């Protein structure tokens, strides 16, 4: 069974990589067959309702399944070693539903025409997603996506509690992964109404998710994290510090 759990988690991890790359292309409206701006455009009202429902589905799944109370109940059904991998898999399923059913709204909100500005925005787009990806490695990439848990399970070892650390981006932003993602979402030389809805919806999700995530981190890490919140900005460096 440990070997099967390990194989399951590895497959989920590989699926994560494919989905992450697709998300970047989907947001940038490049390469892949279905993007944020491609496909038949229905009536704006219908498209808006469908897209809001898709973002809400992602937000509910991603937030609820990450809470300690849900995990405590969920691990009575799912083996603790694959709890994280299953969470990642559920997230991937919801993302693929979002990719498939997303309704384009082609009305242009802004369009940058100057060549240098277009190049700068695309560079910012790539920088944002690069920050997000690097941020997954700065703390514990393999624990974040469920591989460390199954590796320890294979070796008959118990997971150890993570210590509080502030590597690289975490010295200036409490949530650099979210910051990078938001940069990637908003850096668009041409912003359509559909892309604006996608970026806005996920921005709202991020702000809500941070509230719950920081509550859990403060409970888990105590005064260290509470002090960290007063010293380091929430997303943008220097902005969003908690009160002492």
C-alpha cells in the first residue's frame, strides 16, 4: 500500500506541472486550444454567471479543503499520507473544469499598442509566474504538493513539524506565491472583459484565502508568525502589515 500511495502522489504531482503550465498559457491567451479569451462568446450576462460560478467553485474547494477541521475529518476516510496529494488532485479537477467551461467576454477594456510597453508587460507576466513557481520551492515544494508525505510513509517515518523560516521573497512578502500569481494574472497588454473577470475573481479569492491561511499559521506557529505579520507586508513589500 505505501508503494501505491507513492505512485498515486507522483502521478498527481506530474499532473500539477501540466496544469500549472496550462494555467499560464490559459491566462496569457497563447499556445493552448482553450484560453481565457478563446471560444464562442455567449451573451455577457450568461457568461458572467457561469464564470462567477466557476471561480466560486475553485475558491470554495481550495479554501475549505485546506482547513484543519476539514483535514481532521477527511483523514478518517483518506490515508493521511495522501491527504495533501488528494487536495492537489481536487484542485486540478476544479481548474480543468474552469478551463473547459470558462466563457470568453471579448469586449476590450484596455489595449497597449507601443511595442516597448507590450514587451515590458509580457516580461512582467513571465516574472510574475516565475516568482510564483520559485516561491513553491523556498519553503517545502515537495510537502506542498504531497510528495514528502508519501516518501516518509514509504520509509515508515512520521512527518515532522515545519519550522518558521523567511527565505528570499518571504523576507519582503508574506505570500510571494500569491503575489507572483496576481502579477501574472493582471499583466496583460490587452485586457478583455473576460480576462478582467478572471483576474478580479481570483484576486478576491486570494484576499479571502490569505485571511484563513494566516489564522491557521498564527495558531500553528504562534508568536513567531504574529510578529512576522507586523514586520512584513502581506503581498506588496511594506504594505498590509498587521498591527502590533
